[in-house]
C-alpha cells in the first residue's frame, strides 16, 4: 500500500518482484482529507482520515471527511468498503492495528485540546464500536481546564500485550495498563519539559521489550531549527513506574566537503521525525537497531547495544 501525501488516493502495488512494482488497484478519495497512514492485517485495511491543515492546502469550509474507513482487502486488487467511524471533530492522525479485535486510535474530540487516545472494538468490522478513551486531565477544556500550552497525542499508540505506549506531544511519554481494555489506567509518565518541547514535541515511542527500553523522538517543524531542541533518545523502563531517559542519539553530520557546516543551516527542516515501526511478524525487527528519518539529513540506522 502507498499513501499519497498531497492527493486523495491510496495506491495498491504488487511487490512480489521488488525490482518491478506493479500498480494493481487503488482506493480513491476522500477529497480534501489527509490520509497520512494506513495499516493492514487480517485482510482488513484501516485508513485514517484527518482534515488537512490550512497551511497544507486545507479549507475548513469544505467539511471534508474524517475518522477511519475499514476495507476488506482479502482480494487486494478489489478493496471493499465495510464501514466508517467518525470522531465528530477533525479526524485521526496515527493509529495502531496489527490484527485482532481492537484498533488503537489517535483521535480528535470536541471539548478537548489536542488529540486523545481511543480504543475501537472491531469484532464486527461493519460496526466498529468505541469501548474506551483516555486523556490527560489538562486536555479537558470543556470541563474548565486551561492547559498552559497545547497538549496532543501524536501517536500511534504503540501496543504490546497489556501496555500502551503513548507519544503524547508536550505531555511527554505515557505508559498505560490496558489489561482491562475498557478502563485504561496510568502506569507512569515521563515529562520532557519545555526545553525539549517543540511544536509537536514527543512524536514517536517504539518499545524494545527484550531489553526494557523505549526509543523516543520529537518532531522537527520549524525550518533551520528555530524552535526548542528536537531529540531522539532511549528510555530505560526496567522499572516501568519510573522511566528514565538514559541517552541521546548522535546528531547526523554533513559529509566532508559539504557547503553547509551543519544540517540546521542547510535549509528546510532538520531533526528527527519517523522511526521504523516493527509492528507484526512480517516486518523487520531487531532490538539492537533503530531506523530514523532526519528530514534534510536523510535516513540513519543506529546500533544501540
């Protein structure tokens, strides 16, 4: 599957021969909505939809689609729409689905500042049902809360077993116990503070269960790094009640002979963004490696033994 950042389209490619990918199908639309992410497992495709920000061509007056569309892709060349789920606000951003009964959603919600965590039961994919939501108390503006700065779950909520690991933007890292799927409870929280809280702040958390570590990073937004420091680091959760940031990753350096002294002055955005998510047995996983994109510095793979 290939999403199109600027186009309302999802392309379906046959990569049985990786040297010659073939377009075999597509899911069109919805117009004017951003479809940043799709996930596929158990012959089910989960497509997130979000209102496109005005800075990226969105128009609030268009009332574009939002939420999640569920497709049967048992025949991947003929995807079949099963159902849609709406947030009632501006949609979803990054979600987690590796098969099974539940989809873990980063969702907007009226009355809240920023995105919150929602769990959908898709035992019957034609009738997705919300079974739980969780949020930081300061987000609940409809109840009178007034957060000092915007707090929003970026996601995806990364779920392993009965734990959900949330990259909660300026709220930092949140670990939840979801053994009772309808009543998530807080295990611990690691705040990253204003010095590390760029506009997006904490963007990703990837657990390495065999080593009791979490790989975390913020997201660079401002060009030439004109914002609080963006970082990628490693958190020790051997005591999950007391997560500890134990290291920061090295910063990519320009090659010898580059016309700029560092990537911050190269132009454009520089800093961490997306990690590889080893969700499911079909994806590459190595608890000693981290794959990280750095915007204008490209892709780095790092060994952390």
